[in-house]
C-alpha cells in the first residue's frame, strides 16, 4: 500500500510538518497582537471584548460545521485552498478600518508633534498642561470636574480621576478635529492614569468611552454661564457628536471585518487535522500524527518574534495615516500566501471510509452520562474563560508599563518553547501525578500566573511568569487529553477531543471576553485577573474534593470478554454477567455486529 503514490507516508508527513510550521508563523503574525491593534484603533475594553468573544464563538461552532460539510461532499481540498485564499484578503480588510483619530501623525515616527501622551506606570501621574490665550478669571471657586466624569478615548479606558483631581484629557489620542475645538479655549491641568485604574462613567460614556470635554463647573456643580463658555460648549458638543459617530463606524467596520475573516479562516485547522488523520489511518500510521503539534508551536515561536521585530522597523515606512500594527496584517497575508501554495500538496485522502454520522451526538450523550466528563467539561470551560483574559488584555498591561512589541513577542515565545521542552516529561508527569493531579497542578499554575499578572511593575516583569505556561497550558491539556482518551468509548475519542477543545473551551473564551471587557472598564485589569484567580482556586478545591465521590473506574476483564465472544452458551457466562462492564461491552459488540 505504501508503494502507491497516493499513500506516500514520508512525503505526506513532510508536507504536513511544513504546512503546520507555516500556519504557525501565519497565526503568530496577528493573533497575539490583535487586541493591541484594536486598542490603537480607539476601541475600548468592552468593545474589544465583544469583538474577541464573537471571534471565539464563531470558531467554536462554525469550524465543526464546515468540517462536516467538507467531509460529506468530499471538498476538503477546496475548503483548504478557499480558506487560505479568502483569509489572505479578509485580513487586509482590518487595515482599511478607519481609526478613531483620522490623523494620528505617527507620533513615534514623526517628532514634529509637540503633544504626546505616554501612559505612565501605576501610581505615577503624568500632568499635561494645555495653554491658550488668557481669559478674565471670574470670581468663582477653582474649576473642577465631577468624580464620575471620565475623559479617556478608546485605549485610555482605564484612565480615571484620582481624589481631588480636576480631570484628564489624553490630547494626543483625540481626533484631530476634536483637538482643534479644544485648543485655545482654556488653561487647565490634566492628569493621566494607566489603563489598569478604575473607571467611572455616565452610561453614554461607559458605552463608548468617549472624551467629553467638560466645562468648568462651580463647586455646586453648575456650569459657568459666560458667553465664551457657552460658545465653547456648542463647539465641543459638535466635536463630541462627530467623534461618537466615528467610534460607532470604527466598531461596526471592525466587527464586520473580523466576522468575515473568522468565517473564512476558522475551518482551516480542523479540516486539515481531519484530513491528515484519516490519511494516516489508512496506512496504520496514526501514531506519527501525535507529534505534529510541535511544528506549529515552533512556527508560532519564530513568527511572533520575527513579526514583532519587523513592526518597529517597517511600520513607519508602510503607513503614515493610521495606527501602528499594519505590518502584522501584511505579514499574515504574505505567509498565508505561502501556506496556500503548500496546501496544494497537503495529503487529503481520496476514498472515504463509511462512518456513522451520529458520532458527535454520541459523544455529547457520553459527556452527559459521565460525571467525570462533566467535571472535566466545566474545568475546560473555566480554562477558556481565564485564558481569554490573558490573551485579550495582557499586552495592554505590558504596554502601560512601556513594553515594546519585541518583548511581548518574546514573552509568548518563551511559553511556547517551554511547552516543547517539557514534552519529553509528559509520560513521567502523568504517571507520577496521575491525570487528576496534573489537571490540579495546571489549574494552580494558571491561577498563580493570573495573580502575578495583576501585580506587574515593569516591562520585563511578565517574563518569569511566562515560564509557567509550560505547565498551565501544556501539561494541563495533556492531562485533559489523556482523560478524554481514557473515558471515551470506541469511535468517540476524536469527536470528544474536538468538542472539548472547540465547544467547551471556545464558549468559555467567548464568555470570558464578553465579561472581561466590562470588568476592565468598570474596575481594572488587576481586579479582573485577581477575580479569575479566585474562581480558579475555588474550582480547584471543589474539583479535587469531589473526585473521591465520583464513580470509580473498573478494569475490563478481557479474558471473560473473550470467553463470552468465543461461546455464547459457555457455562462461564453466568459468572461473566456479574461484571457490569463486560455485559455492557458485550451488548455493544452484539449491536455492532447486528
């Protein structure tokens, strides 16, 4: 069989390794930095959370549906090529989304702009003075802003007012037309605070996190009624309405682009995995399928470091009228084109073995009838919820501490390489700690990471905690996979694995993204991470405490099972009936033969 060109296993594995490597590079160009780009567009944490949550939910449900259709109609290669080709073009739609500030001026590239806003570390306030022609000072108490007013735009959604402070306006993040309406109206001091601070807003501001240029207020809260201030109020209100309209369009276009992009790219991984697995299954080489994930991680490690190094060098050359980060999408499209060429030779089986069409339903019923799988599903759901907060907002936290994208990329690569280096210890780790113990260790490390992230103090402080990703992600998923493999019935292992990684984890990540954005806006990023840490620790205690109360596993008496299969009229059949598991497997075997 291996002599047939269709079943050239060595060639198929070589192409599959290179395909996984290239796809890893492609995904690393954008995925880790996507929320950072959305922040630079001017979108606040709640809207970024909605976008990312929608992305996770589409991947959770749309990808399995497309994989089923592609298999049913034998159009897997068409879907692979179409997905790669469509994602190349769809990713470039994000570059066309207009930022909130139509004229950012690329302050890091062009030093001609005299006003810049640099977000300081926590507990450090940066005062920006806006000076204009002096006005006659009315005989009123000192102007002040109410404590609930917030003047952050988009990425500055964590800006807040400290006690006794008059307010804040990160002028460099405002739209240019808006800045023009503010400059020259008054002289005041503004204090900027990092994104991780608590935010309090009116409902409209909480929805759009928009700058509202407040008029000077009396101590009792009454606006100054001078003609100059009334004229300024009209101009500022018009600029505010225009900026709100821009923010709506920025969010709507971002949502449409991301939905279209995700619909095209999400089926790729599952369709490719299913095709390769069935190809190797025909030649009894599925054991070689298990090591291919390493090539994807290697590609992601190289891609995330390479693209972050290129961003600082090429961003100023490729774009002068939009936010930083467009190089990520150009790199994604370029590497995606290479993956498109490789997909032409990707192994896809021509013939198709008949399989029951109700495997996913059977896997779902298996989860519902096994308490151990139910607790594991809840665990995976919480893992998705917690990890989504790290994927969505950790780079925001690092940016607030003046971290560069190169450091961000290196932090991601550090976790991926740690997972690869830990892999040789997978079998001893599962044997020594057991599957339940390894899940508990992974949850504990993930909770520790979240707690550590809430106390970041410098641009480099995130790096030590990333080493724990080898356990909080790698070992944790190894234990989950081993548990699924152990509890699955014949023919349901892959559907169960896809359900846990896709549906349960994806829905958890979607919910975590939706809730996390609003928690960041109303409280802070530190509160979000500490809350997730507490939830994980509580679930860890509950998960370990209920293990002894779950139904215990029973070993299969294979000798009795073989005796039953050899002779249905044997005298030993009566003793075999006492073993409930043997009876269940015997009935299933009879149903299969029938």
